[in-house]
C-alpha cells in the first residue's frame, strides 16, 4: 500500500495450495489405497474424497 492510497477492505486473492498435478497425484494414490483396503467404511470415505478431488483437478 502506498501513502495516500486508502486501504482496501477485502484481502487480496489467496494463492492455490495445490496444483492440478497435485490433485492428479492424490487421486492416483487414493486409487491405489482403495484397491488395497478391505474396510468398507474406509473405502466409502476414499471414494468420496476421490470424487471431490476430481472436481478440482
């Protein structure tokens, strides 16, 4: 901010924490883990997270 410039009321845009490549890597890791697990509850959570990550990457 420079002198004489009124302060803005809203913060600047936040930088992304994860890249598209990160989302793809996470999805592949989840796919691998899903194949190895036999716990149905955990598999449901993995599938839900996998789906949510797919919406971003």
